[in-house]
C-alpha cells in the first residue's frame, strides 16, 4: 500500500490581521449599503415615474375615447348636414331657377312694354300733327265759307244757292273745329298719361335690369351652395377616414396601458426586494460594527483604535465641561437638555436653535478645533445631542448661508439636525463607543465615504448625546 499523503499544517494566523480586515470589511459593507440605498431611491423614482406614465396613459386613453365618441357624433352630424344641405341646395337651386326665369320673363315684358309705349308715343305725335292739320283745314274752310257768304250777298238772288252752300260749309267747318279742339284736349291728356307710363316704364325697366343682375348673383349663390355641399361631403369623408385611426389609437393605448401596469407591478416588486435588501445590508452593517466593537473591546489593535480613544477622551472632556458649567451657573440643566428646536428663518437647508446653542457656540470650539489637527484624515469633530442636533460645528463648516442650497449643504452644517442613521445612532448610542461607516452627503448628489466614531456624553448622570468624529478610511 502506498503511504498516505501528508496533510499540510494549517497556516499560522496572525491575530493582528483581524483588526485591519474587519475595518476593510466594514468599509466594503458600507459601500454596499450606500449602493443599495441609491438603488432603493432610484427604484422609488422609477416607480413614481411609471405610475405617472400610467396615469398619463389612462388620461390619454380617456381622451382618445372621448375623441372617438366626439368624432362619431361629428361624423353623424356631418352626414346629416350633408344630406340636409344637399336637399336644401337642390330646393334652393330649383326655386332660384324658377325665380330667375320669372324675373327674366318679367324683365323682358317690362322692356317690351317700354318699347310699345315708345311706339304709342310716336303714334300720338303723328295724331297730334294730323289734328293740327285738321284744325288748319277747318280754319281755311271757315274762311272759304265766309268768302262764299260775302259773294252770295253781293250777287243777291243769283247767289242764294251759293249762300246756302256757304252756310253748310261754314257749319261743317265749325263742327270740325269743335271736334279738332276736343281731339287736342284728349291728345294732351293722353300725352300726359303716356308720359307718366313712360317714366314708370323706364323706372320698371331699371328695376328689371337690376332684377336680372340679381338673378345672375342668385345663380352664383346657387353654385356657391352646391360647392359648399361638395366641401361638406369631402369633410365628412375626411372625418370617416380619421375615425378608424383614432379607434386603432384607442386600442393601442389600452395595450400600452396594460403593459405599463405590468411594469409598475414589476417595479413595485423590485422596490420591495430592494427594501428587503436594504434592510439586510443594514443588518449586516450592524453586525460588522458590533464585530469591530467586539474586537476593540477585546484589546486587539485595529487601524481605528487611535480614533476610538480620541473620541472617548474628548467625549469625557465635553461631559466634564458641561457639568462644570452647570455647577458654575453658566447654563441651567434644563436649558442644556432643551429639545424645543426653533427654525432659523430663510435658511436652506433648515437651521434651528435651542436654549443651549449660544452656550455651545461659545465653549465647544476650543475643544473641537484642535482635534482637526491631530490627523489629516479627520474631517470633522463635533458634539450632537440625542436627536442628532449638531449645534456647534467646526469653523470650516460654519459659514453664513447664501442663496445656493447645494453650497449651504456643504459649508453651513452647524445648527442643523442630522437624524439619518449615522447621526441618530451617534446621538443615541450609550455603549463605550460606536464605530459606523457611511457615505457623507455633501449636497448636490456628492457623497464621501467616511468612518464615524462616537462616544456618549453624560451630564449629571443623564445622557445628553455623543461626541462624533468623522475621518477618512485608510487607502
């Protein structure tokens, strides 16, 4: 039998490697937590956007249905209008045609009457001229009769027969003269009447010519109405051709809406899973932080040990300072624990004040500012109360606010409440220390990966808050 292969001895594990590895593990987990938080926010935004799109699709579908219904009504009205307008146009055309024909006949009659009256006027003039000639003849006949009577009287008995003839001729001439005068009076009356008729005929002729012109316009109106009927017909055909695409659009929108609903459901499911992943990552981060706490309390040196000791020492120093101030009457205990936060007007991000803010602004900088010079990796060092309220920040982060909220968020961090997981945890922690790894929000979507070490601050046996110190991880 072949000899058994020798089992290699396990490699020696250097216990000093546990601290750095745990520290790096915490950093990696914090990065994962940050990514999950980003995904959760992104998922929420996507879900909100999807719901907004579904709402828009629903509104669009409703609008399309209303449009389809309206187009159906318009189509029906257009068909009815085309039918009624067509019938009306035919009636109007027939009526106008008959009217035009009658107007033309009447106009022609009026014009013919005018011509007849002109002829009658010429005849009357001829009659008047003849009547004048008859009067002239009558006068000459009377002269002849008068001469005959004179000659008969001069001849005596020989001229008696001639006298009888002369008397008869005179009587005839007188009678002709009477008739001629009556004829003149009648002719003058007839001429007056004929003049009136002629004037009226001329006026009627002008009216008739205007009527004929109007009949021409009426014919043009008939053509316009017929053209309108044609236009309405084309419009109706257009509406009919539009109805089908609208109906297809309605159906398409319904399908899009159904797909969007599915997307919203999927987005909701993903968001729920991301929430669950976020909770799990938070739990892993808690385990990591507790593990680092366990390692530190076990006496194992880690890269974070110097910062832990500095935070605990400074927290004790702040506690002693606060207690001494209470004993000296510099501030009342109730004022020091004031949680009635008063908003500072016109600040963005919002800043608040308490009854102890002026006190901490006066006494804390001499403790906090020197810490920034201890190590280049230290970004800030400040005390917070139990609710994450940071009354007095480092001077570099305590500039007066301006008009830019993004700039304010990075440079005006004093007098603000940081009640996120890290800030709230630092304020509420009562264990010897709390080491957290997180992404520091610098405003405008900018984040910096930070480690946060905090130690509790007690005043007269009461938990006031904690002393926070943020520093950059080792690279």
